[in-house]
């Protein structure tokens, strides 16, 4: 297994304590916080949900949503060996058409299934101010098949993220080079 791409900490970058909100970072950029982390008796079962993004538009644009989910699950099983079951709830609102809401719910349920979660359900959640609010939930159970599925998705997402980051750095370097060339050419 490769080194984590994203970093999970407690508040203010402190070491994470099971049951506290999980702060997720890309290098020093705070991506968001998993605000609901409930630990069952004995620490064998954990329920996580309610990820609050620092900047939702940036998170979607950088295509980090899937990586955040799989890094959080991997972090929990790597750091808390007693964990046998992780309940995951992916929720959010969409203010577009019925078909787009169903599409996002479908993508989220496919994500949970792809990492080996079972009992995946899509549940509408009434919310007074929002047109559409729903939760997609599933239960990830520690077993060889679920671990293999998680590892496969995690490796693919880490590789894709590394490639996107390298491409972004190349674009930035090219832009800086062009800007410097223009500035130097103008001075002559």
C-alpha cells in the first residue's frame, strides 16, 4: 500500500483521536471536516458522515471527493485495528432536476459498492430550505474482499490524483515561464 496522499488530523493539525471530527488536508490545504464520527462500544463499529467541505466547488473541480472517502476509510482501518465495521453516510443537497439528483445518488452508491460496502441505501431526507436532500449510506465490513476492493479504488484514486497534480504543476510552470519570458522580452 502506498503512503496516504491526504492527511487526516484532529483540530488544528493535532493527532487524530477516534470519535473526534476528522480534518482532511491536501498538503497544507484544508479540504474539509468529517463532523460526525460515532464510535460504538468497544471501538469495533464506527459511523462516519457529514463531510463539510472547506470549498465545495474546489473539491469537485479537483475531483477529490472519492479520494477523501477512501482515504478516510483507509485511515480508520490502518490506525484503529479494532475497527471491524464502518458505517458511511454520504449526504448533500442538489438544487437541480430530479434526474441529476438521482445521478449523484447513483454515483455515490456506486462509490460505496466499489470499495466493498454492503447494505447501500439511498434515503430522501426532508430539509426545509433545500429542494433535494438525500443520504446514501452503506456498511463497510473488514474482510478480505472489502479490503481488496478498497485497496483497488484507493490505489487508482491516488494515482489519478498524482497525475492531476503533476499536470497542474506543469501548467503552472509553463505559465510562469511564459510570464517571465514576456517580462524579460519587454525590458529589452
